C-alpha cells in the first residue's frame, strides 16, 4: 500500500516535468508551420492597401523584421507568459480568448456530455450482446458517426429540425434579446443567464446549445462506443466475472457490478483525451451553426490571412490540449494504480 501511494507523487512529478518538452515541441511546430507559408503575413493581409514604407512599419511593429531565431525565442517567451500576441487590427489575442472562449468551452462541455451519454450505454449494450444483430447495428452506428463529416451532419440535422420543429433555434448562441439583456459577468452566457436569475434567457440559451452540442457529441460518441465495447468484452471473460457467475449472480448484475465498472478504468484516459480533441471538432461545428466562439474567430483570421492571430489561437489550443492530457493522466493514476509503475 505504501509503495503504491508513494509512487503517485513521483508519477505526477514525472508527468509535470514532461509538460515542458511536450509544450516545446508543440510550440515549435506551430511556429515553423506558419513560417513555411509563402510570403509574410503583413504583405498577405495589406499588400494591396499599403505602400512599401507602411508595410515595413507594420513588420517592425509586429517584430517580423527581426532574425527568425529572435522571433522564435520571443515567441516562446510570450507563450510562457500566456501572451498570445496581437492581431493585425491591433486586437489582443488574449482578450479574444477571454471574450469568446466561454462559447467554445460550453460547446465543448456540452458535446462531451452528449458523447458520453450516447457512447457509454451503447458500448455497454454492444459488449454484452456481442455478435448479435444489436451489436452489429451499434458497431455500424459507431463507425458511421465517427467517419461522417461534422458540417454535413450538422446541415442534415438542421434540415431535419426545421422540418419537424420549425420554431427550434438552429443558429447562433442565443436570441438577440438574450444577448442584450443578460449582463456579462463570467463571459459564459449560460452561466451569466443563470446568475441573472432569468429563466427565460436560460431556456433560450439551452435551446440554442442543444443542436450544436448534440451534433458534435454524436460524432465523438463513435470512439467511446468502440472502447467501451472492447473493454466490456474483455472483462466479461476475466476470472472474477466467471466466479461471480458461478456464485449464481444474475447476468445483468454481473455486467453492471463487475464487468462494466472495471471496463471503464482503461477507457477513462481515452475519454479524457477525447475532451481535448473536442476543441478541434468545435471549429467546424461553430462555423456550421454560426457559433460565436474561438473556432469561428480562427477561421475568420485564416480567411483574412492574419497569421499572427492564427498563431496565437493555435498556440492556445495546443496548450489547452497539453493541460487536459496531463490532468487526465493524473486522474487515471488516481483511479487505476497500475499506471503509476
């Protein structure tokens, strides 16, 4: 017991130390990928509107006239201070993250909840009904849901909702009245509407959340279905499960109390990483549903060829993925002592 408990602090320390090289690799890749693009961001964005002297002044303002190694070191230093730079129209990227990150966060959490609520029960049923028509149907559903393009599924669901529920909102994060009357306190509209004790606005925000969250969660559920199914099948063949059956315990209770709980242990890590990957899926989902989050901002700045803003937002997403992965590893070590060794 003491060895297991003593190894946990060491495991956490090692994971925290590994954050440094992980972040360094990610930041370096972001920096280099944006620098291999032809031309420079100032010329790409303002080449037809500013003369050469004005372009040079813009480059100097953004530090793009300095040697590449100096830009790289400055970039690493800024990232360490959580300074994500400024856009070409002089907006602070950190302000954009603070202002519109709440919309992306609620979309991510909502989609993750839908993915778990869909994927875990279906994976459990498929594992218990292995090699039956029910299992085959669930497996096909999982493959299709994982492989389908997000924007296509979103459009199909919008058309379906408009046909059968024409009054249901399919665009934006809330009605204009809600956006106007709900005071901004946390920059998360759903939380702000609850804090304002405005039930009408809260219901309106929840209605706007359902369709985009369900769309993204539906596509993410395919991975969870497959993982839960495989681990349920594996645990159903373990000795302690056979012993429970030999004692006359009903099959449903064997699955619920013994196989299913232990099957979830190795799934926790992957489910947690899926939460981080949900951030990338949120980009296309936001564009499909006109969602005012970071994904929409990122696509806008890519279209405007504002590489500085793109670099700042992509850096933030990369850091978020690293932080989530570390938290998931630590939680997994708390649940399953085997991963500490």
